[in-house]
């Protein structure tokens, strides 16, 4: 495994493929509400959000990102379920 780094993205002529979407993991239903309010406040309300649940651990990203907006919301989050095992 290699050490990863983050790089700030800016405007580019290089196309990005796939839908504009966020995958949110590890938040309680109360925290999920705060995430949605934050996205609305920073004018990202038009971006589809998928909340990962414990059942999603073996799913591929392409399947998760094609789900309806806010799917998994108010379900037990992936982080809580995985830590209970």
C-alpha cells in the first residue's frame, strides 16, 4: 500500500466522468441532518448524496452512486455497525 495524498482540485479542461455525487459514511442520523444543512448552506444542495449503511460494505461505488438522492439517510451508518462487530 502506498501513502496517499490529497490534492486540491480547481478548474480543468480534463473531463471527469460519472455523476456529481457525494458518498457520506460514518454519520449518525442527527449528524446526517447537519451534513445536509451544510451542503445547502454552501450551495451544494443540487448534488446527489448517498449515505453508506452497514449493508453497503461490499457494494461497488458505481452502484452506490446510482442510487436515488439521500438513499440510506436515517439508517444506521456504516461506521457504527462496523465497530459493533
